[in-house]
C-alpha cells in the first residue's frame, strides 16, 4: 500500500495511506524546540485503531520517525 502527501503547508506535512484509514502528521512545535509526529489509524481499519504521538528534537529525527511509522503502519497491497 502506498502513502501520499495530503497536506504540506504552514509547518505541517501529513501523509495518508492509500486506503484512507491511516495518516501520519509531522509538525513544527512552534516554540523552536523540535517536532511532533503522530500516527492515527481509524477504528475501521482491518488492523484496528491506533494513535501514537511523539516529540523529537529536530527535523531529521522527525523524518526518520515518519519513515519508520510509514513502514510499520503500512498494509500489504
């Protein structure tokens, strides 16, 4: 299954899984102290509901977490 960028503006980038049942969002904290990354998988997803949120120190760490979660929360097509 693939992910597509659904939003990329105002310091927020959000990816949506191609089935529309999961999303990952990366955003600047706004206070200059890092980034917040969250994954939200809907209750309707075959794998069930999940919500996780983590704060990281910098954009490189945020991008790494996004990549990890895109792989972990993907579904075989």
